[in-house]
């Protein structure tokens, strides 16, 4: 007994806490690195494109007090800058939503589509493209080019609220029920989309194809300002979920015992993901793999603590999407590839590598 007491007394609390402190230090350093990476990619995004507009010439003119040329002003301020802002918003929202979903479901394969946002938004967008011409002329003129983004946003929100209603009983939301109901809704939305695609004409098929693969080409300041409040609120709410998501890694019962309001965490998480992803899909179309791959990479680098995982996911998601957008702009210039193709080409091998690396942890 005395030997045991001596051994316990010899344990240095500082050495026991060293791994935790080291992990936090690595996470902070990674945050600085990712912030610098995002700045570098942002500058490159403003300088990359098929036109001859130059960011450096524009900065030189501004510092010398000269007026910007018409081409530089239009390309940089009206085309590339809103595209940059939209890329940051969409990339950050998809990555943070993926991290939140994986923490909520305690499943590394979860992504924002699991709560029905992608299925509902996709079906609503296809419906607007194929059947939008049947709407009253006044509504068509009022919405104009916004008819597909508006339909996609409300379709994503509607499907999420439906799943939330189905999986909530007696004030308790069943994550397992939501997962299964999401699979069923996805299958149903896919079938309905197939029917609409079957009856679409050639022009509508082209629009459906490009919307489904995602792009930032349609970025405007109007779209950026429309998506900013929704995505901004969702991203602002994410840090307040960190403690709850950390606790839920132990299981819902254990999280409740340590003082976490489990149901409130679920409510905020689901609604935040629905809002952020719905707005992102509405303005950019379908862009895959950001929400799955980014949280995985960060967990491998700094661990599962959501206090650092969520902000780092926003930075890395934004940087990766901007990098993919630059590749999409230059690889077949002056034409442009849909950005969803680039994220799939880059993300699928990384996802397979992570899956093979961690298949023992996943039980497969």
C-alpha cells in the first residue's frame, strides 16, 4: 500500500497534462498556418483568370492615386472579388457543417446531406428548372434568375424540418431515426428528380447537369449578401456547440450526466447545418467532399476537440474550395470546369486514403 502511495505521489500532474497542452498548442499553430494559407489562396484567386486584369497593376494604380482601368475594375471588383467571398462562405459552411454532423452523429462518415439538406435542395432546384416556366408570369419576373437558388434554399430547409419532425418524439430527437429517415428521403427525392429529368428538354438537362456539379461562376454581390446573414449566423453559432459536441462523444447519457443540454445541442446543430448548407447549395449548387474530408484531415492533425476543430475547419474548407475554384478556372481556360468535378477528383482519393488508414477504428 505504501509503495502504491509512493508511486501515486511520484506522478507529476504537469507531465500528465502535457499531451493535452501540446495538442492545444498544435491546434493554435495550425490555426495561424491555415489563416495564412487562406490569405495566400485569396490573393492568388484574385490574380487567376483568363482575362488580362492584374491585381498588382490595380494596387499600383491605387497607391499612386490613379483611377483603375475599366477592365480591372469590372474583373477584380465585380467578378473575382464576389467570387472569392462566395467561395470563402461556401467552403467554410460546408466544412463546419460536416464537422458538426460528424460530432453529432458520432460517425466519421456523416456529412451535411445526412439531414436532408442536399436531397431537398436538389429536388427543389430540379423542380424549379424543369417546371419553373409554369409559374405565373408575375412570379417569374419577380424572382428572375433567383428562382433556382430560392427554391433550393427552401427545399433544403423544408426537408430538414420534415426529418426533424419525424425523428422528434416527446421532446427528444433520435439521431438514429433521423439517419434512417434521411436515407429514405434521399431515395424518394432521387426518384422524383429522375422523373423530372426524364421529362426535361435539352436546355433544361444542361442546366441540371451544371447545377448538380456546382460552380462559383454565377457569384454576384447580390448572392453574397443574400447568403452572408444565414451562413454568418450558422458559423457564429458553431463555437457554442463545441463543448456539447465534445461531451456527446461519450454518448448522450454520459453527456447529460456532465451537465450538457443534449437536446438543445441537437436543435442548434441541426438548424445551423440546415441553414448554412441550404444557403451554400442555393448559391453554388452541389459541391461534394468538403464536408467529409476537411474534418478528417484536421482530426488527424490536432485531435477531436471541437473548440479548435470548428474554426480550423472553416479556414481549411474556405482555402480548399478557393484552390479548387482556381484549378477549375485555369485547367481548360478560357472555358471553366464545374467545381464539383475538381473537389471530387481531389477529395475522393483523400477520403479513400483516410478510410483505409482508419478502417480498424471504423470496424470495417
